[in-house]
C-alpha cells in the first residue's frame, strides 16, 4: 500500500523543488494527482514518483477529477442559486 504525503512532505520527497506552495498551485490547477482527506490535501507517494518521472512540462498533464478549482460546497451553492 502506498503512503500518503502532505504537500510539505511531498516537497521534501522531491528534494525541496518544487516548493509546497508550487505543489498546492499545481494541484489547484489539476496538474497533480491529489486527494483531499478531511481538510488535508495529500498525494500518494507512488503517484508522486510517477509524476516526477513523467516526461515533458508537468503543466501539460491533466488529472481528471483532481482539480481543486471547484469544491463540493461550490456545486451545492450553484444548485441552490438555480
């Protein structure tokens, strides 16, 4: 089973580059395969290693369903406004 890392832990795993802030931004834009557990944003260590080893610009990679642009509460608010 893969271990889950928080964004600061993932940054350390990557050697400090990219920074946790950059990882949060990439996750928000859907370029990083993250999950939310409670209020914590985590990434599987295995998926992080695959992401690191991927070829090309990481911003060209999209992970459907991984984008943090919309939160579940945003969907509910939009439905109530209709």
